């Protein structure tokens, strides 16, 4: 069964330090976290968003660790594809 990360094409747009998440990326982050990825214009903004999501879903349960891993994978794929 494909993972949620395989369902969406990841293709962040990048120009120097500026980035723009595409609709599939925004939808993926929203689906994973239920937190709107608004106002993300730089990689630092994206990192702050990821940190905010992980802080919101804090814990040590297996499910929380899996969610954090999915968020990290989505973040990493954004940068690899840019």
C-alpha cells in the first residue's frame, strides 16, 4: 500500500532563498497535521512550521513518532525536489 507521501507529487518552487509550496504540498502538510501551512516563503518559515506542528503533536507514543517521521519525510522531499 502506498504511503501518504507517495500519493502527492512534491515539487516545491524555489528561487534563491524564497520558496513556494505547491498545492499538492500544502494539501499534504494540511492532511498530515491539520494545521494550515500559511505564510511559508522561505526554508526557515518551512522549518518553523514543521517545528510548530511537532510541538503541537508532542508525545512519545508510537503514533506520534510516526507522525513526526511523516512530517520530516514531507519536509525532506520538498527540498530534494526543489
